[in-house]
C-alpha cells in the first residue's frame, strides 16, 4: 500500500499580484479536493501578511500528487508562477502521523 504524500507550501506573492493569485487558486480548491487521490487540500492566507499564502495538502500517494501536478492548469501555472511570486515556493514535506479529519 502506498504511503500518503503531504506538504506545506508557502507562496509569497508580489504585493500587486496577491488578489489575482487568491482568485486563481480559490478556483482550484474544490476541483482539487474532488480528485480521487486528494485526502486534504487547504488554502490559507496569513492574517498579518496578505501576500503570504499557505497550502496544506495530503495526497494518497506520490503518484496521486504527480497526477494532480500534471493537470494542464497546474502545469500552466507552474510555468508562469514567477509572474505572481516574489520568490519561488517554500515547500516543506511532511509525514502524516494521525488520520485525516476530512471524513468526519
């Protein structure tokens, strides 16, 4: 059985691109959650720094995350990400030590 694959991603946007970034990714939340391999998918925004977005994602496996990342809209965004970002993503890979609360 595959091990879940999780990460916390921080996206520091350019001040003039923060609203566009939020609008773009808000539209991806529900479709991403509907993907078969998605266990958790959360988009958050720092209350003190509105240019800092945090994504918390848990996927059923690396293969499920790879499928998500290969979707056309995700590939297109990845190629154009620096138009939105002040610096590239900060990604912290995490290990899930407790069961998902998403099914409660």
